[in-house]
C-alpha cells in the first residue's frame, strides 16, 4: 500500500482533498463488497443507506450479491427515506410493515427512530458551508449510527485463525451525534461490537491483529481508530481497493487518509509529551455523545490558571462560561432557565463550565469561555483560524439535581462500617416498600383515581420516559436519561446502539395500547376505568405492584428522602472552608427533619461518590450557605481551600462532571464517623502490582523515518489498546467484594484490591496492566462464589457447583446480609397485602358490551320494518363476529404464559401484527355501519368474548377507552401529541 505522508501541522485544520491511495501491501477483510455491482451502484446513484441494507442481508447470509439483479436497482434509486425500506421487500423475504391500515400511524415513532430521512439530510447538505454542524434552522448531522458485530463461525478451536471471524451488519438507527460524526459524516464511523464468545475464546493480541487490517464495505476501506471494552470504532479512509478506479459516489464528504484523520482530531506532533496510551484514549472525546451549541471566535476562548495546592489541582476539570454564552445556549436548547453548569467538549478540552463569578464579566455581550490547563487534553495549532468543529461548544448535558437519591450496596457498606446503625437502613427499607405498595392500593375517595394516576406515573417514570423517547439522541443532554449514577460513562459512548423492528416502549398507535404496564394503567384510568370495576386494570395494578416489589428485593437500593445527587463544582469565590460545602436548589424541594421543605441544606451532611470502595469515599462535612455563591444552584459547591482537592478524597474524583450524593438524614448522619484519611492514599507499593507501557508520543514521532505503514501499525496497536473484556474490571470488583466479606472493609488487602480496581478502570489511559503473577495470586485467594446477599434467585439457581463464600465468625454481622433478610421478610408481607387487596374478580362492564348489544337490538327492530335491510345488517355483524373470533384465536395462540419472557421489541411486534389484522375490515364494503361504528363494534365484541382477559384492550384500547369515557358522561378527545405531554401534579389533591 502506498500511503500519503502527513503534511505539516498547519494542514491539520483545513486539509486539502487528498488523492486516494491504493491498497497493496496490507491485508483487507471484506465485510461486504462486490466490485461489478459497486460500479452499477455508482452509475445509478444508489445511496449509502440502500447499499448498507443490501450488505446487511449479505452478511447475515440471507442473500448473496449475485441475487441482486441489475434491472431491479432502478427501484432503489432516489432518497434513502423511500428506497432503503424497499430492500427488505425485494430481498428480505417479507412485505413492508406499512400497509393501508397502519400507514398513517407511527409517524412520531418513525421520526424519532428511523435513520433514513436523516441520512438524506446529510446527503443534501454535504456541500453547504456548515456541512453537518448546526445550521440556522437548528439541524445538525452525524446522528445515524452504523453498527456491526464481530462473531466467530466454524471451529472454535481455531479461534486464532482470522478467517474464522465474520462481521454482521446491524440495521442503522437514529441516535445521538458526536464531533467526529458531524465533521466526517455518519457513514464515516462504524462501531463493531465483539461478541462475548470471541472475547472469551480469542487472545486479545489476536483481536488487535485482526482489527489492524483494512475493512472493505460497499467500496470503502475503513480502519480501526479507537477501542473501548468490547467495541471497536472504524473510520472511512480514502484508500482504494485494487479493483476500484476511484472512491464510490456515496463516500461523501470524501474521506481523508487514515493519518490525516488521526491528526485532525489529535495532532501527534503537537501532543508528543503524552504517553501513547493517553494519546490514544483522547479519541473518546471526539466520539462523546454531544449536541452542538454555539460557535465561538478563537479569541473568545481563554486559558486561565488552575488553583493548585502542593501537587493537588483544586479546580481540576472545571472552567467558566459567561452569561452571554449561556443565554445563547438557552435559546438553542430551550432550557427553562440558565443552568449553573454545562458538561461539554470545546477545542481540545473537556469537563464542566460554570457561570463566571464576576458580574462585570457577565455584563459583556460577547459569548466567552475560560478553560483551565487541567481541562485541555488535546493541543491544537494556534497560529491560524480554528475550524468550526474545534470552536463549537459541544454540550453533553446541563446541570440538574435529583432529590431524593438511592443508595446502592457500595455506599451502604461504607456507611455501616463507619458507624451507622443497622436499624437506620432497615427503617428506610420498610418506608421504601410501603411507598411502593400502599399508594397503589388506595382506591376510595373523590380524588383516589387522580392520586393513583399520579403515583403510577411517578413510580414508572412515565413523563420522563415519554420525553426521552421523542428526544432520541438528545435525551442525555436534556437530563432525561435514567442511567444510574454509578453506571455513568465518562466518555459517554453508550447510546451507540442497535435498532429493533419496533422501538422499545413506544405505544401501538394503531390500537392505542401503550407498551409499558405503567402507561397502560394510566391510559385506562384517564378513560374512566377503575380497578374495582375492571379486572384487567386491577390485574395490571397487581402485576405492577408485584414487579416493583420484586425489583426492589432483587437489588435493594435504599431511597433516602433526605438526600440528593448533583455535580460537584469547585468554589468559584474561594469562600468555603476545607470542610464546608453548599447545596442550593431553585425550588423548595429539600425535605427537612422538622417536616418542612427548603431550597437549601444547613448542618452536617454526608458526601459520597461512585465507585465507593474505600472507607474514606464517604465524608461528613458541613453544609452552609454563602451569599457570594447564591447563584450556584442545583450543584454541590466544594471548597478550593485546604491542602488537597476535596473531590479527590471521594474515590479520586475531580470536577469534570463527577456526581456526588449528599445525605442529611439525621438517623444516618449523626452516628457516622469519618474514616482515617490514610485510607484515601494508595499503598506505597501499589504500582509494583502493574506493568506499564511507557512508550511516549515523542518516541514514536522520532520513528517517522521508518516506512509509513510500520509507523501506522505501531500507532494502531495503541489505538486498539482499550479492546478488552470487562472481565478484568468485573473480576477485581468481585475480588474486592469477597475481601470485604471475608477480611473486613478496612483490611489492608481489601484496601489494596479497591485501588487495584480503580487503576484497572483507568488502564486504557494509564497504560497499566496487572502483572501476571499478581493476577494469579489474587485469583487463587479471592476468585470465589459471591456472597449469597449479592446473588439474585436466578443466579443462585444457576450456580450449583460452588458454595457461596462464608462470613467468618470472628467478624460481626454483615449489613447486606441483614438488609437482604429484612427486605425479603417485609417484601413478602407487602406481596401478601397486594394479593389480598386485589382479589380475583368476575365482572362484566356493561358499558363496553353496550355497542354490540345495541347493534343486535337494532337488527331485531329493523326486521319488523325491512327484512332485506335487517338481513344485510345481520350479515355484516356476522362478518364482524367471525373476524374478531379469528383474531382472538391467533391472539390466544401467540400471547401465552411465556409471552412476557420475550424481549419487549418482539412482544411489540407480535401485538402490532395482531392489531393490524384486527383493524382491517372483514369485508370490502359495509353499508349499514360507518367506520367509527365498525371500530366500536369490533372493540365491544372483542370484550364480550374475553371479558376477564386483555384481548380487547390489547387490540382496541383506544376504542374501548372511547366507549368507556362516553359512558361516564361528558368527555373530550385529545391527540397523542398533546396527551403525552399531560401530567397531574401532586398539588391537585394535596
């Protein structure tokens, strides 16, 4: 292969269009490609989405390229929006789901999940000045996710043979955007997930060798440029495969050389003081899920010093933004108010930007930001104008505070070891289970159904879930993600996902039946159904209550009313003492010990952060209020005074977006004692447990005299360094759990394993790997079956060959053992209450039977007046009856007891198929009944033949609800677009 050598660093921001290079001396793995057919694709201007769909069917073995007839390609010309869905019709073996019945429905779901229209937008705007960055109308690109899976086939014993691998393409999906996808186009980035089997069977070095190849897909050669855990990211290059005279037409914008792409994002010569491991890890910044905000002039980005105490950076990860910039961001993102902080990427920096503390600076009309050296991870040339992608504030999310918070086992164990009595936790468990069950069983009183609606919506997170579904790739930025705080992904790569046939949890718009159980309860309640009068609704409430209790028992997470979660930020005024913090909120939502509500917290408070594995990872401090900090709301303001960064004491945290949990519940706080700070410092010999790859960027830069392909191969080995199974991280987390249980929380070995875990977690950046002899020793001592409290019933049933590790008699009772026993005991009491409060019922709703009965009565009356007309009416009713009964038979065959074990997308597809059948008219023309009459008759008869089951509600929820609401008195129809934004506030019945 001949490779174009990299030009000077001055070419990095505005590279000229490079000439394509030809593959010769490097191997290429063909994912899906056909040389002759590719020429026809180009001649007929077949768009990339269509080509991907054909390639997907080839990779799954459904067709070969020889099955694609050239004349048929004319049907696939034109926009992706119309042509891409036709591929399944022509080659997929099934007809389109869009038919005369459902074609007008599911528009909102398609708009939020279908990638094709978005891909057409990129095609149309590729030659515009803004390209895929934010346009004046608010549009931005890079939101189509192209993903694939690496799988093994053939003889697993020959896992080292590269021919044993196969890459299967997934359906593209619409999702979040990133800086790299906006700069180079959605088509240019492909994420490949390595299957669990391959990760377990194949040596890591073999996988790195495999991904060091070129990958040929639809005429474009892709190369791997980043890996994290079990995912590898590929980028399109301008290299030509030997049979192709030029790049295909759909390679637009034209890709660069591989080295030019790397240098555009992370100029290797300008960042030569970094280690190669850290340099390679910085590509995560370009892949972070982000939303483009405002653009700044390069002169509006300033660098200010960090506050440093000794060797501790007190402001690590946090800079400033002025009011003018925040106002413009509010206008773009439609925020209700100016947030105190945003987490973002700008130029080569990452972290938080908080409101500038100087009022004079905030009076400026020019948007500005101030970055600190601790935020700048990539250096760019500064002697010419920066490209737009570098000066755009890419927003990951804005500050928000959640109250109350949940405590996981990690924090509970820490609190108990630091003096919190067991009864404090047991009381919370009982309160939580009471909250889960009792409010679902209050059905009497004038406001009972309104309260029930409110509590189900709150418990199910319905309002946020609805917003998140429609927000698509912007859900995280808008604070609508429900991801647990301890699962936060620092690089924010998680939403790169797969696309199902139907998007999970979207309602069936044809029938009007929601997908989730809690939304189904809401739809029935606001139609006028009550659990006393509807066995199906009562059964749904029972199942919701039982599943909520069982979910709590599976992994008890204690919701403490006097607690909150928010970002930590450094004190911008420097007025907080080393043991002081400030927590303010915009609204009075902090419950106080005296029963009142407040917008601030004062007094002793505990601060914790995940991962919480050390005795010092929870600290007792004083919450205070400072007039100088009154504008810093919905964040936890931490001191910059003292000898060490406050966040660093909490599991080695900083201020680039780390969240903390604050607890001011007296039963927990009063008895807590801070652990000795010596535990917050790693053992002196900790690094002797690791090997370190110390290769620096400068070392590699000196090798530029070597053959270019050799330099590229060396770089790629570092870029793929993050490719590893999560087993190493999970293994040391389990080792720590076993040590805590068998040795004690503060034992030296337990402390060492906690630090081992944290260093392994950061190993992709640090270049550290556990010494083989250390791993072998730790496996021998700590690789045991987890304690019984940590296993679910399913896991306990599966693990039969090894006994759970035992707690030594010399140690006191373990808090999680006690919590697990009490949760099961009290949970069983609550489950019994649910069972007794919602007895089996046999009730027929006369309102739902009425349309069918009235129609039959009408036939009888008509027989006295006009027998021909009566016969026609009776015939039409017989057709309705036969049609409904036929669908009901299929419903019973498909919706069995095992139905709920299927994946939600599969369940939705089955129910939607039944709904489409049900919605079709049984005969071409009805003369005696209108379309609306027919819909109500089918719904009424469906209820008649299954009054105690869910058939009518599953296939005709909207019509059943309409019948019920009309029977209750005055009612009003409302569109789904409005309905999904409705909610009931607690103040309505307080």
